[in-house]
């Protein structure tokens, strides 16, 4: 049977409106990432904006939802406490890449209690702590630390930790307060951990890069606890602050934190390295795979595990394919800020050796960059000397290359 053309045309709207076998499309929402482990901060979230999003859009959204932190440098987005309705609205914004639960992050060593206790040339520090001597020798047992006299001159080292007792004589006036993201109203190091790390990085007698400028970036309160959102805020601050410090030779940073895997935190670390900040991260002191934790699992971080004076892997150190380098981390002589030294252990101290090694190498006349520095550190490391290295993990012990 033939139908008039007008009749067929009249049926078209109904045909297009007819139900299909496809399920109804849901309104698009950004993915929601739950913290894999650790203690979630109830009601607090980290919002990742797409990198090509306009700053004005980010600022407007952050203001509307009363964000605690707004990120525009190492990480693009904001963080804060949001209601369920507000969170739903945020996830529907086309600029939002994902939303992640905020989580508690702690010092990588589980340390939470303060205890008081010119021309280039090769310099030899006699009777040096074992960890310094090991960094400049391919064999164990030496008590002499050999290093280039440039010693990190012209570099800045950001200590992302509990703060620094900047007036300590060990720092020879090179330590300064940078910023506080711990929200404790105290710019001093109320814990001691940050000061102990800074002493290894740039102490006059206890440190590797003896002429680097030390900048305190406080992310932990006196108990040694903080949040991922605060760490991301700190890293954003470092990216913008480094241009103000006169660090002509380069910039290094050590992040003392370790917590459950966080895509947001890892992204911030990767972007900070891309901006020109060599970043050392602690593998963590849980005896597990570092791939499960952040920021040690960040692709661009130079992640360090801890060794002992007998060249064995520390039993507490994390490990795995994402670990880049090993460094001294057990029975390390340092100071918490008093008039005496103390002995400490943990992967943060291993990371401190890598951060200061980065500053030391950047201080040399060379073309090294933050982005390629970890690979260079691996290339000059002492290979194959460690025992107890877990399967699938590098056997590379950090070396300063003073004789190269």
C-alpha cells in the first residue's frame, strides 16, 4: 500500500520520539575517589579542576562553596568541608576532573613526640657521622665525608614537615620560616622532626648541602599529624614562592609525609617537579609496597628507602618498583633543636639525604635540572652492594659523586 507523502511526514516526530533500547542518560558527574586506607577527614574533600580550566571559574566555585584552600600552581582545584548538596553541585561542574576524600597524613617515620636531645675544591670532613661518610664512599666503614666546596651554594631547600627551629647555630643563619599550613597558630617547630630533617639536609656539621638555604614549610602540628589538603596547599605555595628566594642554582624539597594513596597529592607532587622543584619523598616506614602510599608513589618524586650502616635494607622501610633510590636512614645523628645531638631512624631521613644530594648537585656547575635529577642520582649511585633488597626493587645506594 502506498501512503501520501504528507501522511509519512506527519509520522516523523512520533518516530523520533519513540522509546529506544538505550538506558536513559544520567547527568554527568565527576568521579568520586574514596581514600584507600588511613583515616578519612569526615565531610572534607579535595576537588581537582581540569588543568585547562579558567582561574576565574575556579575562584568563583571555590568562593561559592567556601573552600578552605584554593590551588592554582602545583595542583588546580580547591578543598574544604562541603555538604552533600554542595558536593553534588561541585561534581556536576564541567571543569571538575574528580573529587577525592581528604585524609589524615602523618610523618613518614611514625615520629610524633618531641625529644630534646670560592674556588671549587674537595673538602674532607673528618670524624663525620657514618651516614655522611657513606654518601661519599663506594664502600662502608669510612669516617670521612668528602664533598665539593660549593656544598649547595645558590640553592634553596624546602623542608615540608613540622617546621624548623631557625635560630639553631647548626644552620648558621641560613634557615628561615616560609609558611604554616598546620593551622596551629605557631610558626615554630613544636615537634622537632622538621628541625632534625633540616639538619641532615643543610646543617653545618650534620648536613650534606652545607650552604643551601633552608625554608620551613609547616604541614604538621606538634603531634605530627596533618591532612592531604594542607600538604597540597603547601606544595602550591612552594611553586609560587621559589621565585622570591634568589635560588639561582636550583630548588630542592623534601616531603616528610606518608599516607594512603592519593591521586590529588601525587598530581601536586608531579606538577611541582615539572615546575622546577626537585622533590624527594620518603618511601614510608611500614614495611610494605610504596605503591600503596602517597606521596612516595608519585611518578616524578625521587622516592627513598632507608638503609643501615652495614649496607642492609632497614626492616621497616617500604619498597617496590616505585622506589627510586636507597640512602642512610637508620641510626642517623641529628638534632631536634636543643644543644645536643640525638640518633634517629626512618625513611624521612633517607629522603632528607636525597633532597640535600639534589641541592648539592644542583649547586655544582652543570646543566642538571629538577626533572632529570633523580635519574642522574640513580646513574651515579653505588650499585649492587645492599643486602635484603626485596624482589622488584632497585639495588642502588646514593652517592654524591665527588670524584666524578
